C-alpha cells in the first residue's frame, strides 16, 4: 500500500507521476477527462517533455508496460490501492475570476475515499490559506476523519519549468509546510523519493503557499519593468537587450527579457491568486496590479508598433495579411494557456486584419491554422515571430520566397538576422 495516487495529469501531474515511476513507485494517475485517459493508455500525450534522450511518450509507454503507471478516471480504483495522495489539479481563471470549484471538486472526491493513515500532499498553485481553510474542512467532512489524527495533510509548491519537468522534479529545491509535524515528516519522505536536493521545512502551509506566489509574481514585476523599458529604448532607437545585458553586469541586478506578454498559468495567475486574498483583506497591492496591467497590455502595444510601421508604408491593419509563426505561450511549448501570441492574433482580427498562423506543437482543430510555414507566410504583409519552436524551420530565405516583398518582420526572439533582413528589403522590428 505504498503506492501513490496523483490527481490531475496536466503539465505538472503527468511528468510528476512518471518521475515517481522512474524510481520504481507504482502510481495511479487520476484525471476526469476520459478521452485523455484513453490517449494515455495508448501512450499518447500532448505534453512536450524529454529526459535523457527519451520523449515523454516513450517514458509513458515504458511505465505502463512495466505496470508502474495506471491512468484512470476512477478515484475509487486509485485510492483503495495507495496511502499517498498528491494533488496537482489547478484553479483555472476565466475573465479574471477564479474557478475554485474545479479544485474543490477534486478534494471532495478524495475525501469520499480517504482512509485512516493516508497522507494528502497538495502541489497545486493556490491562493493563501487554501490548504488550511478549504482542503482540510472538505477532507474531514467527506471522510469523517480528523486531520493530524486519522490522516495527514501538507502543502509543497511545484517549481518546475515546462520542458524541464523530469530534471527539475529531481533537482529543484522544494519547500513543504504541513498541518502538524507528523504530516510534515510524511510529506518530506514522499518528496525525497524523487528529490535529493534540500527540502525546506516551513512552519505552516501558508508560508509555502505565499512563497510560491511571490516567486512567480516577482518575475511578473521584473518582466513588466523590462517591457516598459522596451517602450523607451524603441523610442530612442536603442537595442533593448543590449541595455539589459549591460545592466545585468551589476552583480545585484538580474533583469529578465522583454517579450510580447506573459503567458501560461504560473506567472499571470499568481497575482490573481494573491488578489483573491488581498481583496478580501482590503489590501490594494498596487505594484502587482500595475505589473499585470503592463504585461496584459503588451500584445496591444506590439500591435500599435506594427500599425505605425504599416502606416509608414501607406497601409492599414485592415486588409493587410499577417502570418504568426509560433503561438504557444512560450518557447518550445504546446500550451496556449494565456498565450500572448493568441491574444495578439485576436487583436489583429478585431482590427480587421487577415491572418494565418502555424505551430506544429499546438494540438487541436483551430480556425485560421495553416498546415505549414509556407502556407502561413504566403503573401504576408507582416510576419510575426513571438516565440521559438525548435521544430519550426524558419529562415529569411523561406520568408523571402513566400511573404510580400518589403514585408514587416516583427521578431520577438531575434531568430532572423536584422542586417540580412533589411538588405533584403524587409522592415525588421524586435523588442
């Protein structure tokens, strides 16, 4: 009964589950999406991860064939066979509103099957106080068991970067806070199976919940500073990255790179989780609100820059052809959650522009999706490169052969050489 059940098999949960199987642990992976469970049983996932020369699909196949990983949509099947339960189910946000019921429903489900002696470790990113004020009461009510007496409860934030999950689950230092010392002891034991780095033992779950949000929000503020700086350097015709490179030679300075916005669940959502509690306490959090506004506005700022260049050419956004190459929320990702590139796409369409986009990593049927790079680039007045996808073979020659002569290239990742592009007659813009 030393198996593990992991609830939520997304960008965190699935790599975490498979990491435990690498250490010989049997893991039941629980997800409510029945179609996704079928795909996993066929060794398929939309998640992009690699480890030691193997893709996540290969690791998934090996783990299932060894009997170490069992994908299921049956919580009852999973929980009757384990004593350790890890939750990675997130709290989605729609139009600025936290959909807490997604997370709380998972906790209700776990509570109904909870047994004496079980340990529950929350690894989702959540608003401060969630472990104590939401998870604990639900588990106690549904199970008729008492926390710290009949079952054990702890919180440990995940800190992995997508694309490096397998490595960072094993090498990234982690922190844990628990409802009592026994809960903490059990959580540390569970975490140390895969992580040999230092495990920081905090005094309570709230410390770790808030520290996770501060880690992400500090990057949000840092990127907002760089994005705002980019507006100044653009106006002064100065290279933004060179400015940042020089500033970062100071030993106590570490400015991050500007871009077309901030995507994913981690950074954009963390401030909103903080606001969920700070608004309740009537705390204004002006700096975090400002950083969010700057980064949320960034796709619109980019479009205005492109619009001004189009006007210099006697063109308007309306009736111009746009090609967006790479639409995931960051480099080498398949995730479009809060993707700035997708937001930019919507803004272009709202302004009357025509466009096609291409990104082989993003799965699913979407409108205006080209089947290849050449189709997306065909007759484009504007080529936008928001991110870097290593499997997209993009070159100046390919742009020259397909886009309009003298087209605008907005290259947020500097994948195309500026001097060469301008020699070819293109108008080159970067951040």
